[in-house]
C-alpha cells in the first residue's frame, strides 16, 4: 500500500473528512514519526508495533560484481517491530489463505 492508497482508503472510510484533510493528516503523522526517529526516540503504537533506531556496526562487505572487499561504515537505521495483535492477525489471515498448501508460499502457477 502506498501513501496515496492509504489516503484514499481513509478518505473513503471517514466520509466527514475531505481528501485534502486526510492527506494532510497522513503526512503529519508520518512526518512526526520520522522526526522522532531522527531525534533517536522510540515510537510505540499499541496493537500495531514500535519503531526504533538501530545502530549497525562497521563491517567488511563485498562488491557483488567484482567480489572486491569494501568497507561499509557504521550507520543508524530505522527498525519496525510488529506488535502482538498485528502479528496474530497477520498469522491468522495467512493461515486461512494457505490452508492445505503446507509450505506457506504459493508457487508461480498457483499450486
């Protein structure tokens, strides 16, 4: 789902808000999350999940084309951990759609 898909979905669900109001609300929420992460804060949305910043140490990587060793510097990356309610609802929806396949993934021909 893209940002515009989310705006359309919310505008359709909540008819009292205009498309412009919904777009502004989604933008402001996402900007607030991004700003908090930039400041190093953790965001927790009960029933959905939490966003935090993880630190990755420097490491030696490989250029996939040449195989040459490349030094990758340390960095801070955004991390999302789904909450229990989200994990269970996704697992329940997958269990219903994958019934009988056994593997949890479908092959390209749908079998």
